[in-house]
C-alpha cells in the first residue's frame, strides 16, 4: 500500500511538472530560410514511380509518423502509384535509424525536412504539369500544417492527413515534466515493435513534437483554404479527435473535412487506435474503405 502511495505521488508530480512546462513552453521562430540546405533531406527523399505505361497524373509528397518506420507507408504508396501518382516519400531526420540525429532533432530541423520535400514535390509537379498533393501520418501531418502556417504559401492542391497530431490529448503533455529532471531521459517506446524505428526516444524528439503542436494552436487562413481530408479515431490515444472537430466547426469557411476512423479489426499487438497506416494496422475492411475515400477525394478515381 505504501508503494502504491509513492507511485501515485510520483505520477502526480510528473503531471504537475507537465502542466508547469506546458504553460511556459516557448514557440521559437522557426520560419524556414529561403536558402536552406536540402542536401541532407534529399538523401532521405525516395521517389516511387508510376508503374503503368500511362503518364503520371499527380505528384504526392508522403510523410510518416513519429518513430514510425517509413517503409510502413509501402501499401499507401503502392495505392497511389496504381492511381498514376508519382510519390516522394520523406524520411524525417532521425527516422532512418540514426539515433544520434534523433537526439539532436528540433522543430526547426523537421520543418526544414518538410520544406525541402515540399520544394522537391512542387518542382516535380511543375515539371510534369500535374497537381501536387500531400499525404501525411501523425507527425508528418502536423509538420505539414506547421510548415504551411510558417510559409503562408499553399503549395498543395489537396491534402490527406491521417491521425494528424495537430491537437493532442491533454495528458500527453505530462511527459514534458521529464524536462525538469537534472539528467537526460530516454523514454521507452510503446509502439508495436514491427512499426517503430527506435526502441526508446530522447526528450529532444518529444519536445520537437510539442513545439510544433504549440505552433499550430492557431491555424492560418492559407492552411484552412487547402482542401484537406482528415482521418482520425474518436478513441485515439494521442490525438484529440473532439478538438479537431471543434477546430473545423470554428472555421466553417475552411475546406477541411473530418472523417472518423475505427481500426477495431486490426490484428497488430498491442492494439492502438493511433496506429492506422496500412492494411494490417487498419484491418482489411477499413483499409479498403480508406483507399476508396483517399482516391475519391484526390480525384484519382475519375482519372
């Protein structure tokens, strides 16, 4: 009983630290530089060609989630390729297996990745005279919204955001309390082993996520004007579905649409509503429905 009391007290202190950190967390000005060096990002930008003889009908920049293996987007990319979409898959800094880079990551670093991928996609779409789309999962979706907020340029003709981390559940901020400790902390990952890049993550990575989420507490008019289809789960462990719904309700002129997502048929263990990126993690039925709605929204089913 005494041990349980100690544990509850420790959790309370952690939560308290989190709230203190939340109220004092500063958002730095990380507007991408016009002359940003894209050499590093370019090495982590993979192109997936349309396999049919038909020419590409669109270009899509695709970005993965936090600590999610980029190759878990293979089924999504294949689906786009089959619809004659040329894909540029962005691997964010620290997600290629380099833990040292993950320890040094910041919001600005990830925004640079997003800017470089966006520029590459825009250049390719202009070259081919086709639309430019964006499809992002969780962190990738968040960074795209953050980047458009900063750049004030729409770039993308349409976007699909899957479980986007643009609004986080309140209790996730308790993790910030670990910043008050006098030593560096590596946080064990609870993501399914087959889906995660690293088995543990530095607080630097979490702080970068929190900084980006704070930066999109206000979403720009340019952002809201981009036709955007959002897929999210009401019971998502990380993303606040209701907060996203309220965001859209508060901006009735926006071109954002929220679509409920339920991966109850997923056979991935442990099961998380937030882990919904491919047929296995979504379940066959939901994946089939998602693929159809994705193609329909992007106008690919009519091409």
